[in-house]
């Protein structure tokens, strides 16, 4: 006998029907299950009118609706303030409970608490489940019962915990065997799928990017990566090589299950050539680590994990704005940094190695507050995720948990020579450097005037904004003042 007569599943960052915790639990506990997605005006109102993520989500939602219809259900799609619309929709449908998956961001936690309160006021139940991580919150702690702040011991404890009960932590939550309980959207609450224009957004050219959408797109990328996983450790740091999984945006919006990815990684660990799988699994564990940090230390949203680093004196005024603008536009004079920003601006994606290089350059070469870069990535990245983005920027700024030491400062030329040795990636995004000899591609300002003219390098590519060695000295001084006051 079902616990609930009617229930509503609220999809958020889990746009799939495969291995879906909340949907599975709703189907197991309810006689009839409705499904909804809200284009939340409180979120969309803060975004630029051209935002690839909205176009991506819309395509994913359309595919989700089709998948649910094929299972006998359907998706109710609304454009409203979710904190108001979910309780209203629950009342219209006459459901007893609303099911969703956990969201760990402070604003989302506050929103969900408001929804839960309104549902309780009307005699309805709010139920939320772990779905977007393997281990969450306090599921893995130090021996003294405290949250970890250093990754390696966290990773070791994470692996030990998951290995101890893979059937529990990596279990799939099937939907299709129970899909007879899915209900189509009643005519009384049905509305047409909105267009980008209806949502107040414009086309971004998403279809021209090599970014397949929805559950089907995620599976295409996953299948392709499984054939390359064994090489992951060897090639992941080279942006001109097809090394990453390119699944980050699909993990962000939940068109693929993190448990499914982890199961594949664990299976690959049992093969003779498991080095790549181990490296990739480590990246998935970093993702859990940053979610855990955000849960236990929500102050990182606005300031440094290590509060003393909030006292760093960054560049300010007009000069700082000029430096930041040049960085955003890929006009620093350092080709690898500029190519990285051009990739981000043109595609909404930046290779992970380049995220570290670009962040280090902004913070430790230009002396700009890491929060400026964090906000820029938040606006531009298709796969923007608060926990990971914040963690990455604080790592680069040496202000975060288990961050690189303040005195570790990437040399942008050395990074370029090491990870794009032939300049292939640089030339892809900086066509004005297309004819520059490889000998000078990483530092074109060193090229003799005659060769510069011959290669067509003129005023359209700038000289370096700063000299790295001088900037390094200023950064060491900047951080030394803070450390002397500890």
C-alpha cells in the first residue's frame, strides 16, 4: 500500500529519468506521481539575456518531458518564482508530498526551507534526497569527528567508506520498472513548453558548439570518454588534446548520474591499466570535497576559507579595472592566458588546467581580488557550480582549504611551454599568432622585429601587461604583510 496518494517530483539540477533518487522514491511511495520543472524567475532575473546555460537547460527540459511522456507521464513546466510556484502547484494538483533532491548552495537551502514551510502550512510533506554527490555533508569525517580541510586524507577516507559498502553508496535508483505510477500533466495545469523568448532570453548559438544536450548528449560523451579513460592521467593537462570527459556541464545539470560515473570508474580500477580511471575518480572526489566544504563552511561564498586572507590588499581603482578588463577580454599579452579566456568567452568552456593558469595569473600576476575572477567565471562557464568554482578560485588564491602555497606562482610562459608545447591551442583561439614560429609562440614579445613583421604580428596583439618576475615579487610582498600579522 502506498504511503501517499499523489506526489509531485520537483526537478532542479537533475534533468534525467535514469538513476534518479527523488523520482525513484516518489514512485515507490506514491500511487500517482506528477513531475514539474520551474524556470525560476529569481535565478533567471540575475542572468544576462544571452546565456548559453538557459538555452542548454531548455533543450534538456524538452528531452526530459519527452522521456517522461514515453514512460506514461509528462513534465509540468512553469516560468515563475519557484518558492511560490511549487506550493501553489502542489495545491492545484492536490498532492500529499513534494519530492526533490538535495541542493547544497546557501540560496537554494533557504529557498527549499521556505517551500517546506509553506507545504507544511497546507498539510503537505517535503522530502529531499541525496543525488548529486556520492558522499555528502558529514558522511565522511576525520577520526575526531570533524570535517576534513585537506583533500588527500579526505580522499583516502572517502575511498575507504565507499569501498566498505559500494552497494549502498553507488546503488542505482531505477525509474522505468515503476513508471506505471507516473501521471501525465492534467489539462488544468498544463502550459506549452516556453521558448527562449518567453523566458526573456536570446539565442546564443549553442547549436554551433560541440555540446550535445540532454540525457542523450550526456550518454554520447560518456561512451566516448569510456574509450579514452585509460589515457586520462597522461593527457588531461594538455588543452590541445582530447583528454577530459567534457561531462562537467552534464554533471552540473544532472543529465547524467554521478553514481553511474563512479560505478564506471570503480569498474575500470579493476582493469590492468587503471591509472587513468584512478585519476578521473580523484576528480569526482574533489567535487564531493568542495560540496562538503560549502556545507560546513558557507562563509566561503563571500570570503576566504582562511579569514586572515581577506586582509590581502589587492589592486584597486581605475588601474585594477583596466587590468581586469584586459584579462576578461584575453588581452594580457600572455598567449596561453589569452587563449584560455577567448575559449571561455566563445564557448562557455575552459580546460581545467587553463582555469588554474588563468586564475593564478589574475590573482598573482595582476594582483586582482580572486572574487572578481570567480564572478566572471560564474557568469561565463556553462558548467558553473558554486562549490567547485569557489573552491578552485580559493585554491589559486592560497586562501582556501588545501590551497596551493601563497609562494607558488605559476609562470605563464613555462605553463604554456609545458602544456601547449607546439602552440596548437594558442593558435586555435589567437589566429593573429597563427604564423608566429613555435619558438616564440609562448612569448611573442621576444621575437625580433624582422621576424615579427614576417609573421604578421603587429599592434593587434598586445605586449605583456606585466613582467612576470616583477609581478611575482609584488605578490610575495602582498601576501607577506598578511602572514606577518597572523
